[in-house]
C-alpha cells in the first residue's frame, strides 16, 4: 500500500509514512489497494474480516485480533412513510462504529511492533481503542474532555486503559494528546490514521452485500470528524473502480447545532471550513461536536461529487428522534439520533421508490437519557 495526501503530491510506503502530510499538514489515505473481488470474500472470517483479502493490514500467518466486529444488521423499516434501512453500527463489541476502524489500526500497529497506543476522543473512539488494545495485549492512554458522558469514561477505564480527563473544549483533549507524544507511544488517532479510514470502508461493502450486491440511492450518516462518512464513500468508490457497481449513492452529512462546520461550508459553497471560537458547548450529540474535522476537504468533495447534501438538526429535534427510534426498538445515543431527525427534513426531497440507508452509529447505553 501507498500512503498519500489527497491535496498534494506527497506519497510514501504505508509502513514508513508519517501521520500528517509534510506539505499540507493534512491526514493521509491509502491507495494501491487490492481490487474488490467478490470471489475473494472469506465467509469463514468473523465480521468485516470477511474482506481480509481487500484489507492488506495483517501479514499471512500472523494472529488476527478480533472480537467479531462488523457485519452489523441492516434493518428494513420506514420513517414518516419513507421505506429505508437502518445500518445499526451500535451493535459492535464496544458499542459504536469506531470498532471498524480501530480494529484495523490495532492489527496494523501490532504488525509494526507497537506496544503502547494513545488517542484523544469524546468517548467512543477511546472506548474502542481501549477495548482492542486490551484484546491485543497493548497498553492504551486515552485523553477525553472532562465533560464527556460518564458511561463512556467508565468504559474506557474498565478495559484497563489510562484515562486522562482534560478541561475545556473538545480540542483541548486533542492538544493534550499531541503534546504527550514521546518515546515509543504511538498516536493511534481515529481521526488521522489512514488504517482507520480503511476499516470504515467495510461499512459500504457490507451494505452492498446486504442489499443483494446493490448500493442505495441515498446514504445518511452523522459527521463529526467524518471518518465513517468518508470511509463509506471511499468504500463505494472502491466498488465502483473495481467494476462491481455501476452507480454511487448520494451522500448526506448530518451535524448538530451549534457545531456545524461541514454543513456551513457546504451550503456556503466553500471548500474550506471556518471553525468558530473554541467553547465547550452544551450539546446532546457530543460524538459529533468537532469544530475542525481534519478531513474536511475530502468530506466536502464527497458531498459535491455525489450530488448529496448536508443537514443541520438541533437538540430538541434530536431528542424527539431518539425517543421515536426507541419506540421502534432502536435504542441509540443522541449522536445517532441526529440522522433520524435529519430524515424528517430530507424525506420531502426523496421519491418513495428511492432506496435509503442510514447509519446508526452508537448504542444508547453510551449516553443514558433522563427517565
């Protein structure tokens, strides 16, 4: 594999690549991946490792560290009269979609001889890294905002990771993590590491299989750092480049007030985001409270290239949607419920015959509602 920067001509062998492009400072991605070949799917492997021939991160003969992540259910349903499918990513070993990317990062880093990993997180990515580090016998250090939901912080700690709480806005946890890099500690960032994005591609590949080797007309996902959103888009693109599909879905990014940098830039026709003043806002959808998504250029390009759109919701709409989902047997955290709130605004622009897949990214136990 080759690691490259989408905004410059920089490239390097994946094993030797830095975490950031030395030209632009942006995160890298992998290319020169094996073509997607349906005949190469390994049905005997657990979860998304059925795509191991297309995920060249585990050397032949080396132990695969897995908890069965992936192959989450695609649930046939309707919302306000619109037929759709929920892709319930919250039904992962650590309770969120982050397990897709983090499991790939951990297996990649184990092959590089890494012993200690760290990340900054609003909670879910930290819990996932702590989980898979424990599985692989690595030590993990996780920096989180002090205001992160208690269940997420408790989950990180119970896996045996070192939990470091940081006062201030979400960005302060990132700054603390970056400042602590030293020695043999590897920054296994869910936002920056290209192996994580590679893992998120499997979300699209599963949807393709579960829809009978088809892709939806519309794909809806919450966006904070946007890893799952962009990873799924890259997954659909890889299917298209490999000649497996003949069309691409229209992508819909969902963000929650007051932190809406992607939506703002998209509707204002900008290719760059304009971060607001760093504050620690009160926001139900804490998992997407990200002022500076590091892959923002690529996310905005995916929205425009796919003919998609970006939708903003507020806390009241999110809470109503969370309750409606629960009444349908779908218990998700507020960040996941934002997509259901956004559907109410998207549906008037859809045809009833359109196929729609919506990512529900985290289990409701991550942030318990008031009773």
